[in-house]
C-alpha cells in the first residue's frame, strides 16, 4: 500500500468517527490525540473501527500488536469498540464493550491470530462475527 492509499484508508476510517458522533446523542466530544481511544462522547471513551470485509467473511478482526509493539485492544482505554460493518452504501454498527472482547480473548474464543493491516505489519485476533451479533445496534434513519 502506498502513502496515498494509506491516507485514503485513514480518511475512510476517520469518516466513521464523524458518523458515530452523529449517531450517539452527546453534549461534549473530545478527539484523542494519543491513540488509546478515538473519541470521548459525554465521558464515554470509544474506539472506532470500519470494516469493509466483515459482511463478506463474517469475521471480526481485533488488532493487538503493530510493528512489534502492543496496540489496539492491548492498550486501549476505550470502554467500547464501535465497529462499523460496511456493505457498499450501508452499514451495521456494533457497540461492543471492551471488557467483553477481553473476556473472549481470555477464553480463547478467537479462530486464530493473523497478520493484518497496512503491509501486514499488525497482528490481529480473528473472531467469528457471531460473538458480536448481540451488540448490533438498530440504526434509525
């Protein structure tokens, strides 16, 4: 992936931070500048992920390491992972408590660990989406 592609991918992900802000009523919003979470909406910390392959594969990727350093679920201070499952021009939103994800990891409920992300420099847990279905949110148009 070239730098231009990386910038497009980053902009795509950032657009879903904006989407989350529109979906969750809030009075205060703080954007993270450090990386342990993406947003704080009314005191609740969110990590925001947008996945274009989840609807095809029925898998959820949760990053835990990047470039040999702890990242993602390993370092997050977020209370929720907000995962947008993108299907062309529509999406489904999953608001998953971080403690639930950590419990799934502790119980080794993932299928396996895989290389993922930009140039496959990250490591992720690969989960069957069924573990996350109960966290799907009804989106009112």
